[in-house]
C-alpha cells in the first residue's frame, strides 16, 4: 500500500474567500460557516496522459484517485462503487426525436448514488482520524453511511424523519449503526442530530457540511465523460434534494475543462416534486437564494429537502450551465417509475424516476429540442417501493385534498 497520488491542495470557501488546510478533520468554513470545496494542484499534471491511462484501472470511482481527496491507499474504503452503466432508453412518449440515455446508479452498492459520496467521505474521515460519524438522512444517505462506516470500522449514528422510514431504520441497524427517528422532516432530523451530538466527538457527515461527499459525487460527471467521450449529452436532468449531485457534476465538468479534457458544457436541469420545489421556485423567480418550502409533501423521500444548505451553489450550477428547473407531480413520478420498469427493464426509486417525469415538459417548453442528446440520472433503485401502493396513496390523497390546496392534500409523507 502506498499513496494514492491525490493532488488535493486546499479547501476553498466561496463565502469569505478564506482557504482552509485540508489535512485535518473539518466541516464548514471556520470563518463564516459556509461550505468548503476541495481544490487540486493541476500544475505539472499531464492530464491527457492520465486520462488515456485510466482504461488500465479497475472499474470503480477510485480510478480518478488523483482528483479525489484521499491520500493513502490504506484509508480507501470501497464496496466496488462507481462506473455504472449508461443505457439508451426506448422512445419516450412526449420526447420524440430526442436521444435519451439513462445513467443507472440504482446498481450501486447500497442501491443509490449516495454510495459515491459516502465512500469518499468515510474514507477521508477515517484517514483524518474520525472514530464515529453521524448524519441526518431521508434514507439512502443513512444506509450508505452505515455500510461504509461498518466497512471502515467506525461508529455511525443516523437521524431520520420518524414517519415512513421504518425500513430505512432497519437497513441502517442491520449494518450496526444507531438509527434515531425524529418527528418532522430531514431539516428537523439535522437540528436534532446536531444538538444530540454536540460534544460527542462524532464527525458530522451532512450534505455539504463536510467537503468530501461532494468529491465522491463529482465522479458522476467524470464517468459521463469517460463513458461517452466527445458525445457528452447537451442536457443532464437530475433529481434535486440537497443539491450535491448537481453541484458535484457541475464541479466535475469545470475541473475536466480546466484539465483540458473536454469542452463540453452540458445544461443541468434540476427536477423537484411539486410538493417540495424550493430550488425550482427560486429559479423561476430569478431569486438570489432559495427560501425554505413550507408544508413539504412528496412520494420521493430524498427530494423532501425544504431548505437545502449551500443553496447559492445549486442556483449557480443550474444558471451557469444555462439549464433550468422543472417541478413534476407525484403522479407523474409514479407513472415514470412504472414506465421505466415495464418499458425499459430499469428499477428506479421515485427520485430516480423524476427526471423521466420531467422530460415531456422540458421538450414541450422547448428547453430540450429534437436532435439533442439528454441524459437522465437514475439516482436509486426502486426495490422497496410498490407502485400499486403509491398509486393508491395518491388517489387517497386526492380525495382528501381541500379544494384550495390545489390537489396537494394533507401534508403527509407517502413512503
Ligand atoms: C435516490 C435519491 N435521489 C436523489 C436525492 C437527492 O440528492 P441531492 O442531495 O444530490 O440533491 C436523494 C437524496 O436523499 C436520493 O436518496
Ligand atoms: Zn468562509
């Protein structure tokens, strides 16, 4: 075992402009409390030769190790994550003439793209001496944290919205983690977790409150370039909750351009459910920041994020890429799950099916045009979700809905 060759240089704060030293455990900027972003040394780096040599490496996201933060191979904690398939879809109704691809992270260890971020962040926390880790979660992040912490030999505690997460709690406990149900949304779970862990010595792994989950997620963009080469799609449609997926892919394409490996500038479209769409609302209103969404409700637990942290960075990723936001109904999400399974053989969670649900609207509004290539990102597997039960729950919600609520119904979370 030796060094990974990581070129990690510093942690940059976009809030106050101060850099932080990366080789100690650190969450957010000590000066201003905002998110920190890893920057790499690219001087005397023959990126083209590096890129050309990747083909000889194992098919995991660690093939990009020079542009990842972990320095010692011994710290790398892996379950074989990354390098998921990109599949063409059959003709999508409402998107005639558009070449539609889907990247399938439903096949990742622990069933979702959250494994990317946790593999890298747990490895790095282990390298920097953390003994125990905690995070609030809507589900998948907690399962991934529990699995990678188990593999690293670290303790893990996850704080979850109490309603509808019973199966997730069991999955986390199966990996030996402690699962703590909290009344309310992931926001409440985050506040409760931080209060309970104050002084415990455990390291917080919340989205963008530590710098390295984002680094794992950016490998989605690296893979898209490596797998599709010059045919990078013009548009990438991505389900957005906390926003790390989008910010990570935006960072990836910026780094890949800075390394001289591509000129591609895909447009990023953030998809959110109509019942919790703070990012889409801010984009629609040209707002400088994202305001918290009140009374959130959706069938997609990972998208139930009423107040994403680092919201300016989400808006930046979408705006600078010249993309946009789309809100989709829960019913469209459930029908997209059904279509992916029956017409394409692909198992998608509600979050993972949301991009397909958004595609007809993107085409109808002219934001995606015939002749373009578009990549839909399936972020998680559909096992554990029953389309029949979801349809029935939506029917019941429609019956419940007071007329003035625009059909949204009561603020219950349908699992
Ligand atoms: C399957 C799935 N997709 C998407 C998301 C949203 O991810 P992000 O935080 O990158 O916006 C989540 C978050 O929990 C998720 O579990
Ligand atoms: Zn700062």
